[in-house]
């Protein structure tokens, strides 16, 4: 049996988790250095003891959080090194205690596993399974295990819900969503490299006969065709219950890029403004000349503000502004390229992905390209501003500039407004494109394929 940690994406995710935990723990230990140096720099000052105590307390908290994450990383590595991935139909449930929980359907299809997510909400929210969600699992549902989106590229530790009433309430809520009646996903397979042995005496193998008659058109199981991806996008679409829309933003073809709300956010202007506000507050407070504990708090606020301003300003100048300038230049391209699209959501980081097809497009056509998009909405409603339909026609503009890897910068336009890309326009053919398509629309069993083929295709 292949181990879950043998998958390259899972191994990279484990390394990232361990490095992040080690860096947090090291950051906490670094705070002890200025705490030890304050008595040497300012001996006998009345505020020195308060500042030392604050730095030590903060260092203990940060180092403790890093140590806990490091221990959790070791536990994940042990579980993934002794078990295999299994794919399950999943649904996200939030209990009355605001506990984030995920309910998996057992492989036999007759039981539900309620699991509590052990992660910060900011890290779990992009990985939350959707209405037609599929999650990978490795572990023991009675003791805990590792949960990941299809592909195994992001890891979450989960544990069983402890209280019986809470467990029963979560299971009933998941059953009302129709989890027990959903199709079984195809189980993941970890490829094991088998050494090739050269045959010293190769035998002659007759070549198969080639027929010049074209066979009837058929798709192999799990092929990323327009019909299959469109059906998956229809099941994945969430009903838009909010009727209010955001104020339309300016057209970048008529104004400068810094007057476009989405481009300012993509460049990181808001982070710079927040850091400037913190520094301004510290400067105003310094004019009052506080003493004692007030001076200590002012010193900490000033350090945090200056560090945040340096980091966000460097990111704005070196990454943010060059990226949005390329987007604005692509949006100014005079010749639009029409394409059919299917809008899917990446379960690994939660970003919408535009799957483009040539026009006209048939139900058996394969995708041409993949374009990740920046969510245009707010933090609570990231879908605001996305196309209302999961399939349709889009105009692509760009192909004037290219990233360092040679992939073009492309901007899509829906109904006269632009959506901004989170990356380059990547071809669907190739190893990376195939891996992303498999993550966007995990293969399903035969029953689900029959339902997919019998579904009406008015959009085709």
C-alpha cells in the first residue's frame, strides 16, 4: 500500500508546515534577545521592567504557539507516513459553539464521520468544502487524522467531535444536505516509481493494425471535457442570497490603475495605508511625551508600525505595482479573444479558476487554458462580482506581456467589466494543467458519470 506522504504535493505541504512552525518558534525566541539587552542599554529606568516583562510574555506566547504547531507537524508526518489517502464526499458544518467541523461520508456510504478542524479560521476558510465538496482523509476517525483538499497540497489536522449531543447535531445537519445520497469520488492513487530493467535479449513484438476508419467519439473516464466540467460547475455553484451589489469600480481603460478599487487591493495599497496610520498614531502620541508604562506601549507600537511599513512598502514597490501595471496593460489590448468558460473553485486555496475553451465549443472538447482569478468581493462575500452563471462566454485580452516562466498575462472581461488574474494564463495541456484540473473537478464513480451525462445541457 502506498503511503500518503509518498505523494509529492503532500511531502511539500508537510515541509512547508514544519518550516512555518519552526519560523514561528524562532521568532518567539528572538524576542528574548532585546529583553536581555534592555538592562544593558537603559539600566535603572522605571519603564525597563515593564518593557522586559512584555517582551518576555510575548516571546513565550509566540514560541509556545510555534512549538505546538511543530508538534502537530510531527504528528501529521507520523499519520501520513503510516496510512494512505482516501477520498470522501464532504460537507462543512458550523455547530452552535462556532466550532468549525467537516463531516465525511464513510467509504461504505452508510455512515458519517463528524470531525472538528484544528486550525485558525483564516487558514481553514479557503479549504472549506463546497456544496459538492470532496476531501482527502488519512487517519482514524475515532482518534483524529489529516484532512486535505483533492491533491493533498494543503493539510489540516482534525479530531473527532467529543460531545455526544454536538456530534449528533452535526451529523443531522450534514444528513439534511443530502450527503448520504451523493456519488462516491474516485479514490486517489499514489504512483510508485518502479525501476526499469533492461532486457538483454529483446523480443520482436508485432505492431498493432491501424484502422483508417474513425471510431465513434467517446471520452475516457474522468476526461476534463466541457460537459463534465460544466456539470461539476453547476453542482458547485452557490445560490446568491444577497441582493445588494457593490458599487461599480472605475474602468482601468479610462482612469489610472490606482483609481481602480480591485487593483489597489491587489497591489497592497491598503496594507501600506494601515501601517502609515499606525506610525502616525505613534508620532502623535510621542508629542504628548508619555512616561512609565505609556512610554513602553508607545515604543512597542512604533516598532510594529515601522516594521509593517517597511515590509508592506517593499512589497508594494517590488511586487504589487509591477504586477498591476501588467494587468492594466493587458486590459488595454484592443483585440478581444472570445472564449467559452467554465468557472470552478480551487479547493486548495479557495480562488476561482476560469477554465477556457475555444469558441465554438462542443461537449467533448478539452480545455485550452486555465486562469486563476482574484476574488472580487469582500472577505465575508468573496463571490460578489463573479459571473452569475458558472458557464458562458468571456473576452480575453492581453498576450502583450509575459511572466518570467514565459506564460502570458491575460485579463478576462465579463459583461463589460474586468476580473483580475491571480496568475498567468496557463495551458491546460501538461502535467501542471492536468493536476489542477483533477483538483478542480475530482473524478467520480460510474453512477455520478451517468447522472452527469443524463443532465440537461442547455448551455452547450
